[in-house]
C-alpha cells in the first residue's frame, strides 16, 4: 500500500502567499464606502486595519512574501499533513484516489490561524496594542486569541451571547490564550447598549457582535479590528494551504482532477483552490468545487450584487453573491458556514465560470462525516464535513463510471468542540435544513441601493 | 533558529516494540491468582485476553514485531511529531533544550490508541467479536472505540455514571466511532445490579465499572476485556513513542539528559522512557522521571506490595507501589492519573533506583499548562501537564546553574475535552490538592494477605 500521510519537510514551507488578483482577467468591482457609495480608498480602511493589510487587500502583485516572524509561528504546525484516504476509498469501493489536506493540526483546530497570525503580526508591526473581533461559534475568536498571545497583543472577542452561554468551553479556550471574551450585546459599546435598551434579554447575533467589535476598534487609537473571512487579504493568507498541497501531491507524482472546499465566507475554499486556479489560468485542466450548506446557499441560490458584509449594515459594500445581509438562515450545526454572502474574489470566479458550487443538506453531510470518522479516524468539524461530502459524491460517481479521478479536499478542522451536533445526529434529532426562498426574497429586497 | 518540528518519514516508523523485560536484571514478581494467591498461569487470563496478548504479557523477548495490519493504522497519525520548544525555552530564559513528543495527534487525542489498536487487532485475529472495557474520564474508552471501529469489532464501554452525565461529549465521541456506552453501575451485570440494589443513585466509580466490564467479558464467549494501562503488554505497545523519539533526536544530533512522562498507571511514562532505559542498561547516562499528582502519589508515597488492580478486588494481584486499592484520592482534574497503583514494571524500576519520581500539586501544574499554551500554542490535557511541569522545573534549574541540559518530555494528549478544568483554574476555583496520609494508611491496612 502506498503512503497514508504525505509530509513536507519544515524547510519546504512556502515563503510567499499567492495573490490570485494578479491572474484574474476580471477583478471584482471595488468595495464602496457605505455612506458615499463611492469606491472606498485606502484611508477609509485605516481606522480598522494596519497599512500592510490594506495594501495586501488592494495588491495585484502575484507573490507576497511571508514575513520571517510569521513563518516562525506557522512552523509550530505547518506544513500541515496531506493524507491519502485509503480506508475511505475502500469503504466507497471507488477507483478514485482521495487526498485530504488536514488543517485541524493547528493549536486552534482549524485553518483560521493561517490568517490570524499574519494579521496579529502586521498589527504589532504598526504599533497596535490591541485587536477586537467578533465570534459566533468560536473558531475565529480562538484563532485570533492564539495569534495575539504569540505576539503579546491584547485581544477582545465579542462573542454572540447565546454561544457564550451554550459554549463555555470555547470561551475558556480563548481565555486560556489570554483573550478577554465579552458576551454580545454588551454595555461596552453604543451599539450593544442600544440593543440592550430595546431587549435586555437579546441572545445576540453575529451582526451585532461585528458592530460592537468595529465600534470598539474605531473609538480606540491603540486598537484595530480583525476579520476571519471574506476580504482579499484573508484569502491571500490562506493560500498557504493549496501551495503546500501542490508540493505534497508532486511528491507522489499526482495532481487533482478536482479540488473541493467548504464555503461560507470563502476562506477555506480559496486557500485550497486558488493555487490550483493559478495552473488553470495557465491552461491546466482542473476543477474547483465550493460546497455550501443547503440552508445557506449563497453561491448556488444567491444574487450577485453590492451588499453589506454585516447584518447591521456598517461595513463597506462588497460585490458578492448574497442572500441579502438581513437573511436569517435556518439554525444548522455548521455555524461557520451560516454567512449570507461569498467573498468578492470567490463570487467573481463563480460568475466567470472558473469554479463550480454545490449545496448539500446537513443530514447527508453528517452521514458522510460519520463514515469518515469510522474509516479515517479523524472527527471532522461540521463545516469541514461539507467538503468531505462533496468529495464522497465525486468518488461515488467514479465508482459508477470506473474513472480513477484524483480528488483533493480540505479538511478545514476537527470537530472536538462540535460533539453536541454529532449527538443530535446519532440520536436522530438532526434534520435536513433548507433555505427558505421567501426569506431570501425578503432579504434581497433590502439590498442597499448603489 | 533551528527546527521547531522534527518529523520522521512514514517509512521510518519502528517495526518492532521494545520489551524491557528482556533487559531488566530484576523482573517484577509474577501476578497472583486472586483466589489461590498462587502465580497466575496463562490459562487464568484466557477468559479476559486473547492468546497473543497473554504471550506478550509474559514474554522476555527483547523485540516484538508489530503486525503489518497494526502499522497500517498507526500510519494514520504516526510517526507523531517531536517538537523543539523554542518559545517555551525563551519564556523561561533557560539554556536547556526542551523537546516534546506530541501524542495528541491521534484521532482520539492521546497516546492510548497505541495500545488500543494492537489489542483490537489481536482480538480480531483470535475470532473475538466484541470488546468490553471501562472508562472514567473517557480517554481510554475513546481510544478503544476508535480501534474497534477500524477492525469491525463491537465495543461496549462501561462509563462511570457521573462522568457519563457530566461529560456527554466524550460519550458522543465514542458513539460516533460506533461504540455502545453504558452508564455504570448498570443493570446489565450482576455487579452493577448489586450496587444499584444498595444505592439506586450511585454515581459509580472506576472500580465498579471495571467489575462490570470484566463480568461482561467473562460471561460471553464472543467477548474479551481490554485494559488501557498497568499491564506489561500495554507498556510494550507504548514503547513506539520512545523508539520514534530516539530516531527523531538522532536527526538533530541530540540525546536527552532526562526524559519525563506523567504517571498514573504508567503507560505514557513507560512508552517514552523504556527505549531510553534500554540505553541506560547498556551503560549510557540518562535519567527518567515519572511525574505524578500530589493528590495520588503512588510512587513517591506508596508502599511496594501485592495489591488488586481494581477497587473491588476482582483482578489478579500485582506487585506494585500502591496507596491501597480502596484508596480514594481527592477529586482532581487529571482524572487519568487518579490510580492507586503504578504498573509492576514501573514499580520494579523505581525500586531498583533506575528511574526517579516527583509529585506536584495541580495548581502548579495548571500554571505550567497555561504558560505552555501561551508559548507553544497547544492546549495540553491536565494529565500531560504534569510532564510539562516536571520539564519546566528541570529547565528552571538549568537557568540557575547555566547547564544546557537536553530535556525530553511526552505531551501525551490535548486538552480539548478538559476545558472545564481550565475554566476552574482561570477563575481561581482550582485549588492545590494533596493526598491524605491517613486515608492511605486506612487503605493500606486493607491490602490483601499473600
């Protein structure tokens, strides 16, 4: 039997991130200032982000150097392993070769530190003392807490109150890394106080938490804001995933016919797929599939339009496939994929037919997650399980046609903090959930006029 | 800066386990039958274990081949990484070089699958259909559930009822891998029914759970029992840890002055230390330190005597350092180290002055765990944190003396399921706990007469 684990030596870690903006024929239209509705300039972002990140957000340089200080941290868990899923292939009876890149080896348990670490670094370089951010389920808040602890930055995480109450362990994890975790809505911000005045028992929402984190950053000179998905510089940092995977597949003389990633805001999908799309731009045949939940199908069912990044409507307007910024998706267990839009870069690529998308209901996704856990051992995060399910669907097709396709997917994180979902699935309490078209129609009617 | 992660290629995985019984001048006295008090024969173990494991238990062969089927599973996460703790060293201002072998990369999150997998394999080979075991905090039950899912064996885990209720996520993890998890005491066994008749609300104990699991195995022809520590064959399987670590240190031209492992029953400590003791037997200078909790200090405060392996008194008598099989240690967060005795092999080595032992209170241990998490990123299990604390104490001594000692410890697992303990520590609710001498005196007075 050939190898199960394809490891890259530490010195083989990529030294540059890949910026897909250098190769796209059509770039997404620029973000618009939410007030003037005119293209936002670098200085509009200055209260939120340090100069280096604003520059990366707008850069069209193909390769951007990874600072040595960031590489030193990356090396604590990177290069991450690439696995050949021999046991899953056997269980499926497929002639396909299935590989997965496993990002759950990071201390925070997902791919999120790939961008949290450089974001913390560039802020530190710019003399920032403190970062504010929001978190829903807790993956992003954990990653930024970890990154801030590495660079000696203070970190304040506004955590959606209902999650804060239901997921005390995520909070403890962030606190262990030294972060301050505030249940949102809080009385720390004007935004929070407004919500509490209307409804003292508000369970909070990601939209409210974003507003609080942004307000916190804007009002304090020593503080900036940090975002874990959607923006160009986040996608850039995540390309380390795909760059490593290419090197690892080359070690076993293979190349994917199709690469598959789960897609909420788009950072995990982009991280895996963009370096392969670089080859596609150069004429190589490779498919890329973004897998989203049927409960929140922004690419497959959304509309391409300028929309707010947050629910409240404070952020710059971004051109993206969206279900409407006020769209409320059904409660599903893959909390990290419950986002109303897809990143502008992913949206543009989808519009131009360079990538594909598929949406699956969570019951089917969990069935694949359990099959994966019982064959490959690793317990996947519900978000990551969407990519697993996409890969299994491809592999089943190969079983029918006999085609020995090479399938690569990203296992974006482990599910150690998601066992309540598995419990619901195994006890038959987890149901398939689909987005309501009427709800999206209502939300799309509230798109901002441009 | 030199490497952070020292990886071993998949083909470098050891092909044999190291059996320390081949090299010990003094072997532990044999186990005694609990009824006759005479040395137990192989057939006495037959209702509990398959022939291959009984043979390993008694073998004095130096090297024992790892079956190819076991290697195929090991390869899903092995060789595990060896890390150089650059950032921890810097935080401590120590001239010591600190390395740690990280076993948390296994799907179950600890070193336990190193023995669960071969145990499941040998049972499968012997035609066994089903394994029974007990679990307290859940680490061992998780590992055996995983191993059984790999080999298509049924698995029944008797889980201490209070843990079953307080740790539903551990249960869900075992169920995801296909195991049946029974809160103990249960009405499935005579032992359980007896306890319930006396006290329908019994919270259970590890001792009761062992009795249930053993009874289950003995009464069913298709079922055997599986144990995660203490016995010789368990120590044997865990030596893969130290064997890999030796190869990895050789890659960077280093060798430890001291190796450190946490010690409850002894499987993690033995796994790391025994392959280095092989060198010590051959004349090389190397220290080995077993770190136990001050709340349950069987090596540092116990008595060397024949005692039962379980609380109820059903198992063969083993010669070990013990606090008495009826000793009830204070409740501490490192549940995996709350065992009244140390494995016969570890006990004999300690008696012969070949290894050292140290005991630390949990408050100090958690302080080290948090320092580790904030410098190296990984959140350690409370059990593993004992080894971290031992290593930090050594490194601090080096900082005083200026001696550039090489320190190697085993990080036996991650703490993703232990965040309630961190929460208690960070909120100041976790106190140092020490064993009560009177309680051990009482328990030692109940040692069986031989």
